[in-house]
């Protein structure tokens, strides 16, 4: 009998350290003074709980085209030496806000640690552009990289990943590349706290009620924006939990126990394994949504594991 990968100790209240509890209490108090993330996007004058993200001086924006579509990407190369491949990055923001330039510091870190050029996609956002616009844009970038990673970025190493909405998009993109283009050449998938069921998993409701960074109502508003047709919310191309997941690359699923998308990561990790793929599950006790980007006590360990995973898997 194999060992259960879902270690029950990680999910118990006593797994949350005093340091994490203190950070969470302060963060929750700060969030209580802020409008919801979706309201903040509508009200430009509303304050943000986060400092403005620094921009990379070495980032370059370019237009790329594949499959009859065009999309803009932001390329962040390693600080030294030529890249040996590319990391296709899909940004977060609930599919209704955010941009390719919001994560430059993270992309610099990943590029430096792995030797991969980070290629972040400026995909279209809802509600102006509901499903499948963002999916199509990310597929366009993936198809372009599949055809040109060697010539454009110095080597064949190819990975994909994202946080929140980015992870939501990454899995359907991999499935599209397999089914529509017969391409399974991604070597790694870095999937951090994605929403893999637009019809809502239980944790989106009962953990989301606490509103650490995002809450249940935020999730519902985002879902209504990008998936206004309720009958489509279990479409496997939208909600990866229902997709056929064979021939996927090795994946790292990262999630905190206070993330509304906890169930999503647990469920899709299990389905990834059941489909015969390799996967790792990194669960962080007491970590909320977006924890590795907000200075949380678990951030350094989570980011180091992501970097090591991408570096190791793309060197095999």
C-alpha cells in the first residue's frame, strides 16, 4: 500500500505556527478596511493593500502570432548568460484584472534561478472579453513557443505556470496543445492555487467566507464576468477539474490551507496522478490566497521550491 500523500497533519489547526497566525491576523485586519478586489478594479481611486510592483529594466514587450491570432507578451530574460528555453507565465487577477507587467520581480527571480526566459502573456480580460478570449490568447502564446522556443530563447527547455487565474488558464492550455496541436513538449507546469472548477468547489464557499485576500463573493463576481453562461461552468476547457488529463507534464501544485481554492488544488493534483502523470503537492499550513507574493512567512520556502522544481524538471 502506498503512503497517503495528503498528510493530515498539514491541515490541522496546530500546524499553523504563531508567526503565521500573527501575520494572518494583521493581514485580515488590513483587508477588512479595503473594498473587494473586484470593486477596487472598478474604482480606480480605491486604495490598494499592496505596493506598486517594480518593473524590470530588462523586460521587453513584443507582439507574437500563431494559429491565425496575435498577442502581446512581456519577456524577462535571465540577468546573465543567454537563456536555455522559456517559462510561459500567465498572470493572476481573477481573469478580470491584472497585466503581464505586474509580476516582473517574480519573473526576474525565476529567470535567474532557472536560466529560462520568462514570457508573460497580456491576455484579454473579462467582462469585455469573456471565455474563451483569455484561453485563446494563452494558447496562441503556447503555440508560438512550441514552434520557436529553440530559435528565440536558445534551447528546448519549456515550462508553463501561473498563479490563481494564471494556473486556471495553464491546465486548459496544456490540454489544448495536446488535443489540437499534438504537442506535449512542456517539461514542467508550475500551478499555484488555481480555480479549477468555475461551478465552485466547497472550499471556495467555506474558506472564502473568511476573505483572506479574496472571498466567496469576489470569486462569484469574477466567475460571472468571464463565464456569464452558467451552463458552461463545468466545460472541461474552462474548468480543468473535468478535463481528461493524460499526457500532462510533471506539475507542482502549491496552495495554502486558508486558500478558497484549496479543494481545487487537492482535487486536480489527485486527478493528475490518477491520469498517470507525475506531480508534487506543496501544502502550506495557514497560508491564504496569493501568500507567496505578499511577504507571508511561507513565501520564501514556497518560492524556493517553485524555482528548484522548474530548474530540475527543465534540465531532464
